[in-house]
């Protein structure tokens, strides 16, 4: 239901619904975020919790292999705006070597979540945004800043960074813009592209339902457990005869 909504700004499910419909079935997907995937399929994941900054490097390596082996596979790198910030200047490397990587930045204005432009402006009127925040989750000093430390600059123009080095950059707000930009990017084999997809900062995921089974792991557990000592004999009971 969330994927079929037609709202602006979009939510995560709308974005990935359209992406999944348009990506080639044999493409190489690089996913960079703060959480570990339980089961890796045909994708390169960032690894354990919080390891961000490797996504663009993974994508460059995959694109070089694709070029050398002429596999005809597209390399698609899916990033959050926070993850992109760790190694975003690697788009220069992609442009310099003309690696046709398609980067999709799902931009929610923050680490996990941020605020929209209107809220940002309102917060600026409430206090100094450059000071350390008194955000309840951060036990540092309390100050006049109302801005949570997980908040990034709203609607940052990551697409312009790609354009600055000669790649293709797209600012995406709607489903129509997303589909158009992704189709254009996938058809261009001469240079990299970046889709800066602005979504609702308050967008969240629904409750996850595990649809895979770990029965094969459970079956190994008895063999992995250390041997148990034999049971102790019951205590000897004696009766005194008087």
C-alpha cells in the first residue's frame, strides 16, 4: 500500500517500487547504509552496522570489472544522503574514468531522518543552528540550538556535485521525475549519473516481517554447543540406627 501511494514528497516505498521496476535484472547493485542485510544476494552490502563510506568505492570497483570483462551489466549504487557524504567526491573518479555508474541518493535530509526546509527555517528562528544541540539522545551540553545532530542540510544539491565534474545530475521530487531520470541514466554508457531523490524526511519503514527461515542454522546448533558434563550422581543418603 505504501508503495502505491502518490504523494509528494515521496516515501521510501514509492522510490524503491519504481526503481525495482526499471532496473535490469542482471545489474550489480551496491547498497550502502547503516544496517546489515541478513542475506546477501546479487548485491554488495556495506557490512556491519554503521560502516558507511565504502559504497562509491565498491561501485567503482564493480564498474572497472564490468568494463574489463565486457559483461554488459549496469552498476547501480543506492545511497542515503548521509552515506553519500562520506565519500561523495569519488564521483570525480567516476567522471575521470568515464565509469557509467548510476548513483541513486535517497535524500531524507539526515542520518535516519531529518527535517524539511520549512522546519529548518523555523528552527533557525528559535536558536543558533551552529551550536551543539540539546537533543535528548545526545548527553552533551544543553544549548539554545533546537537542531538534532542527526539532521543534515535540507534538500542538499548532491546532483550538482556530479554535474560539476561532467556527469549527469538529476533533482527528483516526483514519481514521474524518478522514472524519467532513471531511464535516461540507464541508457547512458558514456558517463556516470546521480539521482538526488528528495523524499519525506519523516518517512519510515513499516514493521519488518521475516520471510526467510533459519532452520538450517538451527540444525547446526547442537553440534556447535560444547559437550555437557555427565550428570552428577544423586547424593548418598544414610540412615542412622540408634
